[in-house]
C-alpha cells in the first residue's frame, strides 16, 4: 500500500485544521481516547481543529503556527497530511512542509473567494514542485450550497493559476464542519457529480518521472580486510540510500564528479546480497574497479547523468533572523555532500503579496523572504534541477557560526529549460 503525502494550504480561518480533523474523524482514523478527550473539552459541538492544533499558543490565537503532521489510512492508501500555517509570518514553515508533499489541498472560503494568501500558497505549492492540487471550496453551507458561487470561484482560480506548474487541478465543493464531500459525497449538493476529497486522494496518481533517474549518493566508505580460505582479501564498499531509480549487478555506472566509469560488482544489504535494488533501499555497493570514490560522490547511469557544477543558481527561502547577504560564506548540505559556498549575488526577492520578483536594493534576504541567488561552491555539486528531482535538487544552508539551519533551497536548471504547463480537471461545470 503506497503513501500519499499531502499538505493543506490557504488563508487564515479558511478551515484547514477543521478539514483535517473532520477527515480523520469521518474516516475513523482516530483512537477513542482522542475523540473522548476533545469531547470532554468541548462545551458544545466538537472543535475538529483541536485534533491538529496541538500547541497551546495556536489554540489561544485560533491560528496554526507550527506544521502539524498526522498519519491515517483508508482501505486503498496510507496518508501523511501536513497542516501548514496560513499566516505570512510563517512562510518558512509552509515552505518546509510543502517540499516533501505530493499533493496540495488548497482551501478557499466560499464567502471570501480567492485571497492574497490563497494565491501565495498556491504559488509556493507550484514553486516547490508539488505535482497535483485539489481546490476545496469550503464553507459551502454559508452560501446555501450554491453551485453558482462554486463555479465563480473555480473560474477565478483557473484564470489566476493558468501559468502555474501543476500536472492537474481538481475542484471540490465542501463544508468541512459538517463533513460534506470529505469522505462521501454530499446529498446537499446534488449538482456536483465528482469524487469526494478522500476518494480523490485515494485514486490520484502521484508517481514521479524521477524514478527513472538512478541516483546513489555515497554516504559511507566501508574498508576492511577479510580472512578467506585462499588468504586475506580486501573489502571496499560504498554505503548509502538509493535516492531514486534502480541499480543492478553488472550495470555500468558513472562516478561523479570525477566522471569515472565502472561496473557494479555486487549489491549487499543486512539481509544478504541482491541482484538489483531500487529506491529507497539502503545498500552497500561494490565496484569492479578500485576508484577514488569519496563521501558525497554519486553513482549514476551515464545515459541519464545529472549536472555537475560549482557555479549555482537557486531559489532560497530564508529562515534565519540574520539576513542572507551577498559576499557571505555559508555551508550547505545537498544530497550526501556538505561543502562551503560563497553567495555571489542576491538576484531578486519575491514579493509574497503580489507574487512579483524584483531586484533587492540591499542585496539581502530576510526572515521568511524567498528569492533567487547565485553562489559558488568549494566542491562541485552533483544535482538535478528541483523540477526533475526533489531529492537531488534541494539543499539546506547552514550558518557555520551557529551551526543552525539558515535557509532551504531549490537548485535551478543551468540550461534554463522550459517549464511545464498546468492542466485542469473539472474545468467545465459538472
């Protein structure tokens, strides 16, 4: 049973936490003591948002500050849902949650329509490579379950989102507080003939093309001498986790960044040897040739080799109180490689309200800013663009003076390839 990782996004008070709580409740994914605890604290009806807003500060303010992760399963699929903050001050939290999600559930308040925060979170979901989106028009009970209201919001979103990079977008009218169209289809909206939210989450195909890209970053080198019947033999293996794709004994592989070619002699695991192995298995690979392979190097198939560059273009979300500035030195962690970098230029900053990028007057990025930078790495990075592979196309920036994570980034295609175009599901009225 495969897992779908999805995130909820939208404006403050659009009902994200309520939708998740109700989805967990109606799909019978909660323990009885959880339900009883919420009921005991409720003065009237159950506040389903309390099932995800675990921090006291969040409950007191009525907003989501941290990212709340919940796990549940249906008969068809396992799910990991991230309830991300809606407020602009917590952009970095949303950035972190979205970077590992396969689908974004974007809530729109039916009484308000598309807002700035709706556009912001939709843009970030697209920027972070989430392939699928579900637009849940929530609080349909407050507009009399109006088909006309739903159709108008859907059209507004299509006009706004036509240049974004989702593979597909689904539109579902819901009333999270009452459970309409969450687990089963609602009788209050007979004009809607599509799937419920859970039905769509169970069926959506989130397989990724990056699975064809064989990527094995070397995390550890294992050296040992073994005594055998014929004498002493030397063992040299390269241990790590296959990030994507498949490797088999006998495969010709390219070792990057040195660009040396060899073949796989054997693939070993704790449980024994394998003829082949696929992501995300952790293995030890032995090669036919004695090569100078080090930690952070990568084994790939030559026909689908990634980029190898020291001069890098990237999108960064800044997460530190101390601004990122051109000319500063940092350390970055990308794949299994850690190296020092120097920021060459802060090229632009995204205006989170207008979603327009512009040059920065002070050549810096501040807390929660998103912008494009260029930097030079002390050692070449082996990477794919984030659009091709989130596993090898992402990195974190570390402030060497504090050892704190200061930013997260997406590596850009140095050949400036064309972006994908969005397609829409349910574009016409049902």
